C-alpha cells in the first residue's frame, strides 16, 4: 500500500515526538568549571569583613594593619554585644560605678575557657579582641569596656575602623583595625 505525502509527513512527525530527548552534559560541565575557576580566583582569605549594624558608624583611619580573626565586641548606642550575643546595655554599664562591667567580663572569661590554650605570645600580649564601636560613643564607655577586656586577660585590643587612603577618601568598612594596646 502506498502512503500519501501527508501520511508520510504525519508518521515522521509522530516518530520525532516519540523520541526521548537526550541531555547534553558537556555545556553544563563547562559552566560549572567556569564557575569554580571564578570562585577560586576571586576568593581571598586575607580579608576579614566585620559584620556591623547599620546604626554603627565606624571611625576612619589610614592604618594599613589588618585585624586577625578575634572575638568581636559590638558597641551600639544602646547595647553591648559579644560575638552576636547581647551581654548588657550601655545604660546598665554606665549606671554602675565600678571600673569594669561584670556581665562583659563574665562572658569574656567564659569564651576564654572554651578557647584553645594560650600560646607564649598570647601570654605576653594577652588574648586578641576587636572592639567595633560607633565613632560617637563617649570615651568613658570605651575606657570601661577596654578595662573590662584587660581584666578578662584580653589585652591585645584592636579598634575596628573604616579604611581610607591618605587623601581622606573612605575606601571600605570593617576591614582594618588599630591596635589599642
């Protein structure tokens, strides 16, 4: 039996629709390879980004010293936060006439007990800590926080600042520190 042109065309069309499509993995592998190379090239382990609230405006500095990975004390206008955990408020700290803030000292000693044993360098300099505070906080608050850190054996204190070049143009935030003693 002879098929008409229309019947041949319909049979060819049905045959084409019944085929299971094949997935070509070569372009997918190429995309993933490019993505991996992009991530490897752009990854830099020597940059630390300190997470801060939008309410905290860091002071600016031209210091080139980058901070290491340390415990971070965030001092906002209302709260004192150590490694993401609120330990007290500014009002509580300033209402107390003691030279140091006990809840902060307790938290720092707790974190020190969980940390690795101190090295010889840390015995001489003290454990490292970074204070991320708003540029408008009064000196009395900063002094009390620093005294508390020293009492908890965190004597290697760094203050987080926004980096700016010598022409006073602010380049970035949270990536630099100035050692405070």
